[in-house]
């Protein structure tokens, strides 16, 4: 075989390898070859080195191409393999250069609105049922409580099954977009919105495997705990105390089972997406890969425990000083820490399956990056508001919000009156309003801005999500309104609501438009996704202004105009 033919064959094998992860495999290969050529190698030498880095021995080099990155190509069990913490540091660099890595998290949080809304309405139903019976009557009549538990026990299992299904769908959307994004960043390519959503075509494959995984690690342990709790309640009502010790033991064992299963099923999404395995084989392969990369996966979870512990401790210590930053911390963890951690985890999997990754050595200043994107977002927001093509989506958002508010209002004065009377008490200012105005404004801002951001991307995959978000928020407003007079409503909600509600409506309009593009203009969807995200970012100053008013002006008006204490 001639050398030319040999290089041609190797080139084809390289392209075939990258076609497993990239749509534009040839472009990726050519970019990598060009990076070698720019360092002084011939094209043939570049092909040989790239082929060796994928299928042969370990190579460590420095690229002086357009991306200025370290390139690792790691064979199995190579002792020079970078540690998880090393990968994590370079993943931070990659995140600052590719902030679209945060988009999968926003997609996850928007899809998880299904789960949150479902659990919320189940709790509303239960609380409303208990309130309508009368809490004092229940505490005095144990047989009534036992009857209620027996009557509702079947519903708990149905709710648990639905939670597992919805949770699996949420994780399927998240990991399909996150792994797709990671494969591009790890290959040294700049991440685009198209690169983020490319993996959504694999959602159903991931969903099937994750239903099995979540049934094992969550569904079965939770069902056993639920059965034990219901049995313990019946036993305790019958006078038996010993059952409580059995209950504690069962909860402890199921907790251990959950931790162990969560650990060993970590790579289920990766084995499905990257290897193309079916659900059963994906579970087996995940266990094998976790054993193979045990220390890295362990550090991943320990690092998460440390981060969450520091966050919780900081929030608690500041709360003692009447300063609340829990929403700020949750926002940072969700939008910044999570994508960096899961990018690193996916790269651990790639390294332990003899695949190469690129380590980004340059970084951007994170605060400067945020400032730049907010500026670009404000420009995009102005453009969104003045383009006539967006007016139907804005009207649709207004219409959905008004209808849901009317529905919540009539439920509040009729069926849900017991629940409404529990949560809405005119004459009393919410105790949260007595916090530091600065920290309260931050808490409100990050909570509302997060809802705005997930609203703008809520059309991804499920076009009905913007309608659900509009319904939940409008429904709550209507429910509260049913307890207040018009004057009380204007004073309590009006000052900040005139800014906050239109901002949410604009975010929902972007979500409706994105859903429309997902259904009918799929080719333009990636670019529209990028625009809608910018709209959500551009709403930040409006949400901040509304939060400041709600934390400072609104409490003062409630106190002096309404006389509430």
C-alpha cells in the first residue's frame, strides 16, 4: 500500500471516529490537522499524529492554533491522565469562553417546571382537603385521619410514579443537550446554539434508560419508605410504638440504597448517548465505568457535597444577621457551577473510554462576560419589542396570563377558599419583608430573573411549557386577588407589579415564539434560541428594578396606606 493510500485510509478512519460525536466531522478533523500544520508539521505528519492520538499511544502537545488549548489524548489506565480537579480547572476556562454551556441547565429547569407544578398542585389539593375538614377536628379524631390516609394512599403511589417519569424526562433533556455541548467543547470547537440542541434528537433513548435508572435509585426506595410510613402510622394509631424503630431502620437502609445506586448509575446518560447502548446494557456499562473511574466519580460527588455544605452554611450564617442570599447562591450553583461540574464529569467518561479531550487554557473574566451579555441582551430586548412579528406572541402571553388569573380568582372564592385563607391574610405583612432591604431585593431579583430565563427557553422540546408557566403564575395572582379588595391589590402588588408582570409576559412571549419555531421553523430554531436567551438576559435590569421596589417601596406603602403590621 502506498503512503498516500495509507494516509487516505487513516484520514477516513479519523473522520469516521469523529462522526460519532459531530455533525460536521470533516470540519473538526480539518481544524485539528490545521492546528498541527500551524505548528510546523506537514499535512501527512499531522494525519499520522492525529491518528496516533486517537487509536494509538498517549500524546501530550501544545496547540498554537486559533483556540490556544492543551490537547490530551489518553489511552486506558495511562498514569499521566489528568485528575478530576485538573479537568475541573480547565472546564472553568471552557465555560467562560463558551457560556452557552449554561443553556442545558436552563432547559432542564424549564422542563422541570412540569414536575414542580405537578407537586405544587398535589400539595394544594391535600392542604385544601385538610383545611376544609378542619385541622383541629383531625387532631381530635384519629379515626378520621386513618380513614383519610387509607383513602389517599393509592394516590401517593400514583404521584410517585409520575414524579419518576417526569424526573426522567427532565434529566433526558438535560443530559442530551449537555453531552452534545460537551463533545463539541471537549473536541476543541466553539459551542454554538446548534451544538447545544443537536443532542435533543436522542431524548427518547435517554428517557427510556433513565426511567429504569430512576426507578431503581428513587422509585423503589421511595415506594418502600412510603409503604413503611403508612404502615407505621396505622400501627401508631393502634397503639404500637415499636414500629417506629422499624421505620427508622427502613428509611436508613433505603437512604443507603439511594446513595449507592445514584453513584453507580452516574454514567447511564453517557453510555446511552455516546455508545448507543439500550437501557439494560447502559445500566451495566455505567456500573463498569464508575468502577473504572471510581476515584474521579467519588471526587465529583464529594466536591458537590463540599459546595452545597459551604453554600448552606454561608446562607445560614448570614440569615442570623437577617441577610438572605439563598436565591443568589442557588442561581450561581445552577447556572455556573452545575455546567462546569457536569462538563468535567463527561470528560472523565471520555478519558476513561480512550477518547481525547481538549483542555482550554485561556479564560475570560466572568464578571466582564456577564456585563457584556447583559448589554447584548438589552439590545436584543429592544429589538424583540419593536419587531411586529413578535406582537402575536406577546398578545398570546397576555391572554394566557389573564385567563389563568381569572381561573385562579374563581377557584379562590369557591373550591380553594380553605387553602386561600391559609396563605393570604390581609392585615399582616409577610415576615420575609422584615429582612434587610438589600438582601431581600437580591433574593427577589434572582428568583424572578431565573423564572424569566427559564420562561424564554421553555419552548425547547415542549411548546406547551410557556403556557404552563403562564398558568401557574397567573393562577397564583388570581388566587391572591380573590382575598383582597381592589385597593389592597393595587397597593400590595401594583408598585413593583407594573414592571415585574410585563417583564414576565415578555419572557413568556419569547418562550411561545421559541415553541412556534420548534414546531414549524426547525431550521431557524437554533438562531432563535440564541436570541430568546439574550432577551431573558436583557430583562435583568427590569427584574432588578422591580425587586428593589418590592423590597423597599411596597412594604412602606402597605404599612402606611393599608395600616398592615
